């Protein structure tokens, strides 16, 4: 491609304009057409689980279409941050996307990040799979935004990664005044606050500098892979608070999806299904692999006691869930209360 992303010669808007002019973004497609689609992941380089997932989808689609459908794949930071990529997906400048839906378009999407929905792997995988109760909630919401939901990409339970000190309770977090980066997606900042920390919404691209300069003491709501891989020289502790189940979504612009005929839809959805099924089989083992790796490299891995977890679950649900009902609506929250895991 002619655009040099690393040197930022062009603005992000110019990048999309150039890509459109080069014919990267398509409009009307039929199964006998040669198609060049655009797919982006908001997080992860080529060697990350997300990066390998989108590359595999591109390869499968090209193989199943006998080379008729190709995908231009962009990785973390190459053509924008999470919000900008999601904006371009909604506008149709990107065809397919792996990432977290942004609540700026519809706050009901905040149900995906509602804290302590599930409390164990079995419940989480059942809830978040393509036919699970959470997927049933978000499918029509994403459709209203103009997106086709193709499937989930689970990672595992998020935690709190910090330098120098850590906390495993509301009281301890308050006493120590620990400041944590939070994804700027509702209700993650509210969740971190309810756990006793000071939440500072910061975009992913700015997290390293924020930790390095002391703007925050650590990161939150990610699985250990991200905190170990990107910040291992800065962070000392990972408290597995499990306040959120971290998973990404495979999305396609709805107009682009509707422009495909049935054959091409099956090719694309089939490729995504293959990757999704593999991830559901491997997610827990992958998470455990990185927990072990982080420990071997000197990061202290801490699991709160049953009593500490119970206190966090009760406090956070009592604080954040009523706030969320105003944004998500009564129907969604009724479904949440009916299906959410019950603390033991």
C-alpha cells in the first residue's frame, strides 16, 4: 500500500480517502465479482491472538473463494485507534472489524462490559457464545447501529495490573489511592470506581506513557496477556479481580453484508465461525499460558480470597447495575438479572 502509516505522512482521514480511491472499500458485490474487502483489528500486532485470528479469516476467505475474495488486513494502530476504527466501520469505510463495540453509538452496548455478569469460565462461555443470552441481547442492538454481528472472540477474565502496590478490596484501594487506566467505554470507568480505585479513561495507545509518567499506577479490565506483553517492564502485580469477561466481537458493516449474495455471506461467516470455534476451545488454556509466562518473568499473580471476591461482587453490582439500567433499559437489565451468575 502507498500510505506510510508509521511516519504518519497522512492524517487518518486522508488514509481512508486514499484507500477508498484505490478501490479497497467496495460497495455493491455479487458472487462472480472479484472483491477486495478491508478488515481491521483494534488491538494486537501480527503475532497476537487477535492478529493471527484476522489473518486466518482472510486466508480462509481467499481459499474458499478460490482467490476471488481478498482482504486487506490492518493491525493495531495502523489506521486509527479503537473509536476511529469503529466510526469507520459504521460509515462503511471498513468492511470487517475485530474489537469492542463503542457505546458512543448506543449505550445499550454497555451490557457487554457490565461487571460481574459471569463468575466462572463455564458460565462465561455459555453466555458469550454466538447463541448465548448476551449475544441474543446485543445482536439487535448492533443491527440498529448498522452492523452485522458475526461472532465473539473470548479472551478471559480481566484484572488489575499495577506497579509498586496493589489492592484486593475496596477499602485497600481507597486507602492507597491507586489510580487505574480504564477503557473509555461505559460502564468500565464506573466499575473501577466502584471497586475503590480512581478510574482514568485513557486510550490504549497512550497507556504505556501514562504508566511510565505516573499519570496512573496501572491498567485495568484486560486479561494478563496485554499487561504482560505491553507493560511488563513497568508493572509488578496482576490482581485477578475477574470483574469483566474480556471478549472482542467480529462485526461487519451491515450495508456491506447486505450487498453480498448468499454464497459470499456463507464464505465469510464460515471463516469467522472457524476462528470463533477454535478460540472458544482454546481461550482458557491460552489465558493460563500467559498467567504462567507472566509469573515466570517476575510479575506477581494474585487471586483475591473468596471473601474479598464476594465483597467486590456485591458492592459493584449494587453500585453499577442501577446506574447501567438508566442507559441499558429495564428489559436488558431484567434479562441480566435473570441470567447472571449467582455468587456462591
